[in-house]
C-alpha cells in the first residue's frame, strides 16, 4: 500500500468538521513557531519528545557564538551561573509554584533519587514508601533501590492499568509512611491524579508527597502551592519542547528546603562553591538541590519552549487538549472500536492528560506500519499499547482525523502484517 492510497492529506474523506475546529482554534498561530518537516508527517509523539521551537534555534545560536565562542569562561559570571535558577523561576507559574522553589537540574531520574532519598532520610522512624503500578518504571526502580538500601518497604499499589487505585492508596498510607511518590499524569493510560486529594491522604498521617509531573507540565494546569505539595520533579523535553535529553526540573516547597538534605552533597549545592573548602556546607534554599556543572546548551534550549507555553496560556492549552482528546475518543468510537481497538485511557476528560492510549494485540506491527507507511508517528508501549500524544501548540484536529483514518486503512488492508518481525531499540 502506498501513502497516496490512504487519501490526500489534509483533505482526507470527511475532513470538514476537523478543519472547522482548526479554523476556530485560538492557538492555531502557534503551530508555525515550530519546525515542521516538508513531508506530511503527523507527529503524535510530543509527549515523548516535543517539536523544535524555532526560537530555540535563535537562542542556541546566540549562546554558541556569543557566549561560548566569544565570551568563553566569562559567561559563567555573565549569565550561565544563574541560568538554572532563572529558568526555574520562569517555569514556576506552570507548576503553580513561587519564585525560588524551582530549579532546572540533572535528569528526571536523578532528581527523583535526590528528592525521594532526602524525604525518606528526613523521617528515619518511618518504614514505608508508597507508589502505584501506573508510575513510570524508572521511578519504581529508583524507589525500590532506595527502599533496599535503607531497609524500608516499597508498597506498589495495584491498579486496573488505567485508573488510579485511590482507595487502595488510602489504605496503604499510614503513620509508618515516609513518602508517597506518584506520577501526576501517568505515562501509559494518561490518567491524571487530583493532586490535592492524595496530598490530604499523605499529610493526614505526616507523610510527604513527591509528584512526577513529566506528562502534565505545560499541558495540564498544576497547582503545587495551592494543593500544599511538598516535592515534584519532571521532564522538560515533552510538552515543554526543551529538546532531546534537556535537563529536568525540581520543585521543593519553600518551607521544606532547609530541612531536607540533598543526598548528593556536591559542589553546586555548597554555600560557597568557590571557597574550595574541604567541608561540605549546604547552601540555603533551592540551590542546595543542585549537583554539578550544567549542560548549558541544553539548559539554554529549554527557555524558548517554556516561553511559548506561557505566551499561549496553560488554561488555553488545557482547553484545546481536552477538546482534542475528546475528538480522538469520538473518532476511536466510530472507526476503531468496531475493529477491536480498546480505549486504554480514562473516558472522563477531567481525569485524562493529553495522550490517548489504544490497546490492540497487534499494537507493535500496527505502530510500525503507521510510521513507515502511514506517516503517522505515535509511540508503542509494551505489550499492546499505541500511545497518541496530542500537543496543542502544534497538533491540529485534522492531524487526529487523518491519523485515525490512516490507522483504520492500514488495519483493514492488513498492511501491518509485513511489520511483525521488525525490531527497534527505542519504541
Ligand atoms: C513519567 C516519567 N518519569 C521519568 C522519566 C525519566 O526521565 P529521564 O530519562 O529524563 O530521567 C520519564 C521519561 O520518559 C517519564 O516519562
């Protein structure tokens, strides 16, 4: 089957209602602020790696030529030393946090390790860490590692694979719990927790909460301060469009900052790093969660994406995201459900992030055929999940309409049969 057999893009059959939605979309002008390839690729993977903002190219060129090329090491004093705090402050409103509560640092995995261990160490008499099986695997591996090293118990509450096991969580969170660590929007089904409810459960018994906001930041409004959240971390390369491997963020509630110890007692968290003192003295405030020298090029690249989210307004982004996931669920119901695709995301839009997962036993070859033949790029999550990420700043309703139509055609023509044996490292 050739791409042209799938119908011309964007004018695939019955496209008019989707086009009408795009024409009345208040965010439609943002699409051109991102780099799009010349072909008609429908990119539904902005929840893994966001598109490249054009403004990031300009700012990186300035950093490379002026700051690195010309000013060299003087740039540390002129701008680089403070950059992770400045971008943290820029990001803070998207997390519902205050200035001085957010920094950019390390990767999400490393930040989770730093904050989880600092929280557990702060309550040595408590023996339990609570999470659920919807959490991202690296989060679970790290929590398991901490529990093993400190002889604590990690409780992984079992879900139905889509929705949060709220009652079971409540049963597990008790006076022996040091930390509750969950993903705000979960990576597979897109279920989105009501942060306030879990915080209440934890705080009632004196436990701390640590939220992984990787799949919600930039697309779901987050209110860390208003919900009394203690700790949070997350990626900047998804809906914030920060670039491959861009450094992650850390949030620590201001009144907790000086009572927690960063377990990686490294020089960037020292009160006077350039005293080269042999004794470690942690600096006061959010800086104590720093580790070492930042990758300045990647750090600088995050600013453009965060700025565009702020310009668009996260409430507007959320409104479009809900409309888009609703439209996709509607299209699934009409065209894909009869073919045996199951919805593996919540039906309630209030409980859903900005991606929709479809389950099918042939999900792997279907995903490959979609990418190779259909020019639709979602991702595959083992064992049977096709994850369709909708990024409201550059995805359109026509993207969704056409992607569903191509998925239907590929499946009905059995085009995916040819892809059953294909292997890739990254899925
Ligand atoms: C929810 C979630 N948490 C943590 C991570 C790990 O991030 P990193 O590999 O940048 O440490 C990811 C990566 O995709 C993720 O989706």
